[in-house]
């Protein structure tokens, strides 16, 4: 299958020009297999990447700071968002407390939240503004003050996912959250006669149907399914 940058050369050109004027320290390019993403990993296949330095204000200060980043724009971009990797000695690879995975991948947010901040068809600039900037502002605060900022921290992995959905549902993080997620992860809208996952014993239509349908408008079922898969995997590896 042709890569997006081959089948849509115009989009590639437009994205490259928009990036060059908005963030001159970052560059969009097609790179060969073996391209070094960071000290922990290389690209396995030819791919379009954004690489270079991202510069921002340190929160609560007058200083500026720069971080080296690599964004991989996968084959089906812009239907799926880019992936962000850290490539900077200031960003310790494998430091889960700083939301950086063992291959330097940045843990930006749970999948549903990424889909909300970067709906399919968005641009590189959208990704930088809505996902990379808040992540790096968090890191810049950490670098400046040697502690996590008082805002914006999300937990890791399974717990983070449960908290995110509990918050969407306006519920505490009890076991019914997973039941709601199963209904959010279904391709077809759940029917009103099904039992409500809140354990009230009522049917959906007499209980949390409106809330569920409302959230389904905001969270794509594919994103909910992805988050649910991570939960189930985390649970079975215990
Ligand atoms: Zn209910």
C-alpha cells in the first residue's frame, strides 16, 4: 500500500510549508529505514517524520527551553495521529514518572483523549499545539522545579485510563467504569433494554442511557476499544 506522502503529495507539501513557517526548528521529511529516532530505537521502515527542536516558555518563568522531538507520521496519516518520541538528554527514556516509555515514546494521554484533541484529519500544527505543547510544558516545569507541576498530571497505564473514563462518566473509579467502557467500545449503539452497567438493576433506557449516548458522541468507539484492550491486557498480566 502506498504511504500517505506518496498518495497525497499535496498534503505533504502543505504540511511541510505550514510547519516551516510556524516552527522553523522542526522539519518534515521522508527518512530511510534505520533512521535514529533516539538513543533507544530506530525506524524499521521508510516513514515520514517531523524532527528537530520544539521550543517553549518554561511555565511560571521568563525562560525559554528547547526539547528534541521526533514525530512519526504513520502510513495512514492523517486518519491516525502521529506518534511522539523524545530525543533529548533532558527527557529520560524509560522514566515512567515522567510519562516516557522504554523506547522514548511519549505517553501523551489516554487514547480517547488523543482522539478528542486530535480528531482524524487534523494537522501537524494541531498535534503540536494540542498534545506536544502541554506534554513539554509539563516536562519543562519538572526540569525547572524538580517536581511535577500542580496541574495536568494523569496516572499511568490502566489506572490512568480508569480515571479518565470515570471522570467522563462523573463517577468514582469503581468497577462499573469498565462496564460502561464495554458499551462505549461497541461499534453499534447499545439498546435501551440492555441492563445498565451501573449495577442499579435497571434497564439502560430507565437509567444511564442519555449519559452513555452523550459520551459516545464525543469518544469514537475505536478509541474506547483501544483503551479497553490496554485495560484487559494490564489485568491479565497481573
Ligand atoms: Zn445506570
